[in-house]
C-alpha cells in the first residue's frame, strides 16, 4: 500500500462506540489497563479486546506493563 493510501486509511478508520470511549481516555502518555477499565466503567474482560482492536486499527499501541498510549496521526 502506498504511503499516501496508508495515511488516508489511518484517518478513515471507524471506531465503535465502545472503542471511541476507550480511545478518548488515552493520551500520548502510557495509561495502565486497570485505570482504563476503571475510568471507562468497563470490565478488564471487555476493555482487553477493545484495546486489541484499537491496536489492529493503528490507533494505539501497547508498551511494557499493560500500558497503552495513542499513536500520533500522520499530518
């Protein structure tokens, strides 16, 4: 996939309502999964697959210790 197409795809990624809720809790600083669960009001069992989907969609990434952060969007 050409770079320009990849960038356009990144911008067009659609999130479910729950993915959006979780994504909005994240920043460019790592946040632990327990805090994401607590702040979202969703169980760890529900948050885990949402975080995985957000990773697959290229919106976030996981760092050491079950910490997650946003991936900067290409300009």
